[in-house]
C-alpha cells in the first residue's frame, strides 16, 4: 500500500485544478459592480440597480463634505423651503449668534454698561424673532 503513493507530492491531486486560481478583484473594482444601497450585484450594462433602483454612478457624482452644505439649491430642496424663507432662516441664525456673541465682546464694568449690553442682546433677539416670523410667512405651502 505504501508503494501506491509513490511521488505523491510531484503529482497533481485530482481535486485541484490544473490552471492557477484567479486572483480576487480589487476592492475598487468590486465597488463598481455592487450597489451601495442594498449590496446587490449590478446587471451587466445597467445604469440602475434592479432591486432598489439606485443610480449606479450616483456614488461618483455625489458631493461630500462642506461643499454639500454650501449648495444653496440642494439645501433648499432638502428642507422644502423657498429661497426667501431659507435666506430668512440664515439671517435669523446670524441674529441669534450675534446676540450670544454680544455678551462676550463687550464687558460691563458698571451697571450702565451692563444695561447697554443687555439692550443690545434684546435688540438682536427681537430681530431674530422678526426674521423667523418673516421666514414662516414666506415658506412655500
């Protein structure tokens, strides 16, 4: 029985293929063939996923980072606002920030100075309320 296994290591085993195994594709190449939303393989030549309908090339054209937040049109559509109401939202936020920063910039040494700083804060807060009310009235229905 020992003689039947002569030169065992030199011979090709019957369950191994004669040709070398193909290397797995790189992750960058594989990402182009798999849907980012549902993980399904794309059909060859298709533009959209046949399971979830996601655009195959949307991943490459998607904006990322700060630029996506600075895109006024996309932000307006995402929030469902008109242009005028979105501008008033930014102005109201600026007024709130100005009201908060007023106390840090101006130091009060006397009671009169403290009252002046408080009046400036109240004015900024009233401006913010007025701008937010205008934004609510300008919101698209």
